[in-house]
C-alpha cells in the first residue's frame, strides 16, 4: 500500500518529528538526492498557486524526479469522468499525485482509488505542507518548541485547522482568536484536545497575542470566498495585525503569514516589512519541508 500525506495526522508522532528534523537537515546541507530518480510526479491543481507549484516542482527535481502539471482545463478533471477513474489511470502512468483542490473528499478519493502516493498541497479543510513548513520556521529559531507560544489571529480556515493538527504532535502552546461564526473544525479541535494539545480559543485578538513568540494570520476571504469579502471585513474588524497589536506580543516576537497577504487588511504593510516579519523564510521552507515529505512518502 502506498503512503499518503493527506493531513498531518498521516505522519503520526514519530513521523512528524522525523520529517521536521529531516527538512532542517536538508536545508542546512543544501540537499540534493535520488529518491525520485526515474519517477514522475503529477501535479493536479484546481486552485492557482505561486509558492505551492514552484516549491513542489523544484522539490521533485531536487530529489531526481520530473513533473507533469495538470489543471481542470487541460484534463478530464473539469468534465464528467469520475475522480476514481482519474486516480486509477494516473496511477498507471506516474508515481505520485500532488493535489491542490477544494474539498478534502477529493484528496481522500484519489488516495483510496489510486495505487500511488497522494500528497495534499492544499484543500479547503487543511494546508498540511504549509503548516509543517511553518513549524520548521519556528524550530530553526526555537529548537525547544515547548517554550513557544503561537498566536493565530483570524479565520478558522484550512490553515487554522492544520495548526490545530500540528499542536497534536509538537509541544507549543496555541492561542487562537476568531470572530463568532468563523471557528475552526470542531471535531478536529476535540481530537486535538483529547490528544493533549495545548490550545486555547478566544474571541479577543488581544488576549490571543499577549506574550506570543510567533504571530500568525491569513487572508480573511480565501480563494473561492471572494463574494463574502465585505461581510468578512465587517466580522474581522479589530483583527488586523498592526504595530499596536504586535506590541502586545513578546518583545522578540516574529510575524508569520502563509502568503499571499492582503496588505492593509489582515496585516499592515509596516508589519509585513518590519524586522519581525519572517514570511520569506516561511516561503523558502516550503521547498525544504516538501522534499522531506516526499522522501518520507517514498521511503519504507
């Protein structure tokens, strides 16, 4: 049976730490390898991307493989062929599917009916590659993650869900602030709390950010939610990360964002361009983490 990376839980505790440490080692050594030599990865993207596509294409090549890029316009994905049939056919041609799509059910169906590894490059429910990269970004600076307090200020979206999932395996404290009606997945939150994750929820961004070492946010209206923009702007009033809000965090706090950022909306231009901003390190770490994830997927 192939190994899949559809959510952080696929790694388990041992795998999550192994992949984290391997990604750091790969970055520190400028790693190039042969894990994917002679292999072809199919990138199936129903959502547009800059960082995700480039980082995965380069990651595959750094491991010796090649890629094929597919969008709905260039394939049967946007037509009437059942997804399970697509999974079976692609499995006969290539060695891995890296999928960026809407519903998590599509990732799960491809993994169920295909016979090759499936990697989740983003769904509406989770963004596991990004959050694992973000944990790497913190780990580089604070190796003892038990001493880290993370603030999430904003929407209970796919990023928030994956942060909750990461808190099941890494010992940081996670303080999350959401407006009413924009909470993360309640079932996932329950699982994480049962597993011992240190997660605290509030409606007040000031409470969540107080003393935080790393401050995270994301756009208020993700791809596919543009028609909700005005309503979300009203709901998220007071949630913009500006100098005043950052001033409540730890004096050495760092600002994080998965990008692209809507400057002037969820974060000010001043914070994005400040010495506290480590968003470019986050973006770079997508490459190193995805190499580690691909190596894990293809290694017994």
